[in-house]
C-alpha cells in the first residue's frame, strides 16, 4: 500500500485556504509549495496529477528518460473504455524499436502499483486504468473538503507560478457592447454570454480580471436620435423604459429618413447620368443641395457636429439617453449573472488620445492622405489582405477604428494588462485585424501581441411564440412563461417551490444560455424555443433538473456532513459508482483545458456526460432503503457529484436550482 499512502501524502502536502473570488465563488488560495518538481503539477489541487506523477516516475525508470519528459506526454482519453490516462509512444521519440513493440515491452515491465492497474498496450498507445479504491479514497474526500473550490487552481492565474511575487495575470475582457437606443439583439447576447464565461474562467483560476462594456454611444446616429426625440419623444416613456422608447423614436425618425436618402441617391444617379451625356444643369445641382440640406441625415450630421464641438444642450440630452440606457442594461445583465467593472464607450475616449494616436501614425508613416481623408493602406505595410482603412473622414471626424486605437492606448496606460480579449462576432475579423496591425505599425507591437479576438458565429431567428422579438428581456419573459406553465403541471412539486416565478426565470435564462453554449463559439446556430425549453436531450432545463434531483436526494437522505466525511468509500464497488468517481476526478483537468480553448462547450459537454452517467446510476445506487454504511457511502458520492455539477454550472454563469 506504499503507493497509495504516498499519493495521499502528496495530495495533502499543501493544505489550501479557501477565499472568496470577486464573483462570489470560492477558490483555493495559491500555494506554490503545492506544486511538484514536474511541470504544471499540483497534486494537492488536482487528483489526476498524483497519478500522472506516479506513472511518469515509474515509466521514466523503465525507459531511461527524465520523468518530466513522460509527464508532459500523458493524455486524457476520450472515453473511459480507453483508460483514465494514455501515453502515445511515438511522442517520446524513442529510437531502435517500433512504438507498438515498446508499448508491449513497457506494459510488461511496469511494476505492481496500488494506484494503477497494469497498463494495457493498445497499438502504439499505453492505456492506464486507475484502481477504484485508491481513486475513491483520494477524490471523494478532496471534493467534500474543497467544496466550491474543487477544480480551482489559482497558480494558473499567476504570471509565473514558480514565482508568485511577480503577481497575478491581469486580463481585460471587452464584451457585450450594445448600441445605446437599439435592441439588445442576438449578437450582443452571444458576446455577453461568452464574454461573461471567459471573464469568470480567468477569475476562477486567480487572474485579476477587468470586465469592460464598450458601448456604441457616439456618432451621427445620436444626432438622428436627438432630432427624432424632439418630434416623437416622451419624457414619461423615456423614464419608464428608455431603451424601448428610444428604439421606437429611432424607428420613427428612420421612417422619414429612409425615403429621403433614397430620393437623394436617385437624384445623384440622375446627375451622374446627365454629366455623362453632358446634360447636367446648375438647377439639378441646386435641387440636390436643397434636398441634402433639408434631409434628416444632414440635420443629424450637424447635430452630431455640435456634440463633437461640446454644445452643452446637445451633450446634456445625449448624457441623459446614455445614463438611462446603462441603468436599464444593468438590470438585464443582473438577470444573466453578468457584471462589469467599467462601462466605457466610443464617447469616453479622450481627444488627447485620438490626437496622440493620429500623430504617432503620421510620424511612423502609417497613414497617408487620400482625397482629403486620412487612410491606412495596408498593402504598403506587408498586409495586403487587410486592404485599406479610413481613420479620419474628409470633414475631420475620427472614425470607429480611430477611437478603438485610442482605446487600446488608454487601457494599456490604465491597466498594464497582460492580455486583452475582444469578444466580438466573426464579422468583425477584418476590423480587429486592422486595429491590431495599426497598433503594431505605430511601434507598439508589445501591446498588439497582448490583444486577441475571440470570435463567435451568428444566431438565426431569435424569436418567441409571440413573433419576432427584438429585446432580450422579452425573450426571457416568453421562455419564463413557458417554464412556469410546465412547472404548474406537477402541482405537488410546484407547491414546494418557494418562489415559482423566480425559478421559472432562472430556468428560462439557463435555457437561453445553454443553447448558446452547446457548440463551438464559431458555429452559427438556430434560436429554437422548442428545443431550448425541452427536458429531453442536452438542454438547460435538463441540466437544472439533474441538479434539483441531486438536491432532493440530499434532503430525503438526511445524512449529516460528518457522516459524509467519515463514509466508507471502499463500499462503492459497483461499475456505476466507480465510473462516476473516475469522471469526478477529471474536473480540475476540464477547467485547465478550458483555459486553453476558452470554449464554454468544453465545460458543458463534461457536465452533460456526468448527468447522463448519474441518470443511469440511480437504479443501481439507491440511497433510501440501503444499509446505513452503504447509504452514507453512496450519499457521499452523490453529494460530490452535486458539488461538481454546481461548480460547473456557476462557472458557466448559471444559477443552480434546488427545487423545480
């Protein structure tokens, strides 16, 4: 039993304190003495690291290489029938024998162990199966002790895990970024869900995270909106529901503007045709000038010019629109468990920053004049695919790209970030590639290299049973109504829920978020109310049901925490129990792997795999009616499963329910 005792000792080398992270979750305080001499190994925080170390040391002595060389090559398996860890022999590049021959030879030479079975040679792979008793005695007490911190390794959030004095990684995440006075549409929803997850993930591993909402709050459209508000606005409606009311105003003024724009374009086309035929007249030009001058578009341009020039009345109205909209957005974000450290926007970029960026671009030869405008021709800077970009219009107005350049400089100056992540739709690929390239050409490659674009695909058909809808709040209400109706079908259970309407809303938000996270970010998906609200298949309601069922088992079993901690886990000998423990052991690895992919689906797929395994286990691992010792052991297993499911759901930004 020496291997088992050594493993348990290693896992207890550095007891970790538990502390609250800024999002209210719990995490394990970093303690670098918990790491071993092997790379990125933390036996006290990750049970599987105990096994990796053990296997690496045993194989190293057989092969005649250093243990770290083996340790870094050990891989997960996709399915449990392939083992718990696997070693691809070719990765070690051992010469002299074929990989399949080496696999057979090493399997035969591997010594007896308390932790792992004799390895299995499978072609050019060695498969390792963990021994059930040792694994249960290591994993279950670890989860019961660490609770919400199980899976968190705050060493991963350090700039240098071997030297904590260098501090935490500082990560800026820009996400959501809706346009003031426009609907919170599906694209913003995706950015909000994915960005919130990425921010929470980095925070869970100990990084310092700054969440930024970079609002679309500046530009000619606000001149149009202000003029529209003078004609169609209502102070009472604005206070009641600012975003909806401003959107209604925006639609009405656009109904006037659109035909005007069409008339102007048609007249321009007529003049162009007349010029070709040498029939253009001064009267036509004058008529065009009159139409343009009287148009809502021109009025909007002039109004925005007043804003740019600092007109107090214009800025007061704009500020009111902005402040009321942010207050409303905060309510929506709270429903999604999303928060921000900074509400920024195009309007917040200082004039000095724009001027400095403009001068740097000019001094470095990045920009050039083109018909009165200032542009960047990327073909002259070795980036032909990026084409050309306008950074300043003929009238001297800086564009969105220019403001983004100013924003990068301001943020680096303020936060000195190690990484800045833009969670923006894939349609903005070109814009962000141009932004990063300009930053590099300005002589700030150090900043450009710290910026990355985490893109996502589109949502098709975001609608409800009531028809196409534009506001997220309406979607949530519609889905919540449906979930509430489903809950009412079981009156007995419904009566036990303290706040049914709140639970229905939680289920609705879970439904929406899980549908969004169910495939890789880059994939488009169809927004389907029927599919997302189903209790069949891998859906939000199914995930919540799995957590509620485990919570129900806990309530009915009436097993005390002391009984759980002292449970005899050696009684868990059924295949269903053993396989569930094997899966629970993987959670810290899942978190670590997700840090590489930044894909919510990595976590979600693991949670669904666990819920499926649980669903097939209930008939085989009954709690109520079992002998006391067996009941306690099984309850310890179920409580660990509930804890890991809870941890995973919270990492995704979901609120687990205990009754539904």
